[in-house]
């Protein structure tokens, strides 16, 4: 599993930039349990999390922890494992086929 912890992300992105990414994820997650976007329809701030060079397919935003993610989320990607970004109060999952 490709999993990025909150501390790892904060260290990589820095405070201000990372705060804006978290704010968008929180805003999306406050309205539903799961939000699923095609990559081209995903909020630009969330796209900043992934650097797969445009090989991304979709983004899921949820308030659930990784242990509560239903199996259908991982089955959305039939080529490779999705990448998980733990933002503490939200989880962003990105599918890539690179």
C-alpha cells in the first residue's frame, strides 16, 4: 500500500501550502461520507498532493480512517494500488496507472 502520513506530508509541503490542501479536503468531506472525482474534475488543491505526471484517474475524499475504507474504493483501480494521503481529519485517495 502506498500511504503518506500527515507528518510526512507536512514536512514535504510545508505549513502554508499544506494548510490550503487540508482546507479544501475538509470542505469537501463535510458534506458527504465519500466524494469521488474524476482527476480532471477534482479540486486543484487536491491535485497538488499527487505527482504522477498526469497518469491519475480519480480522487476520493473521505472523513473515514484507512481502516474504515470500504473495499469498493480499492477496487476502483484495477491497474495499481491507490495512493493514500492522511490529512488527520480527512483521507484523500488517488488512483494512478503509472
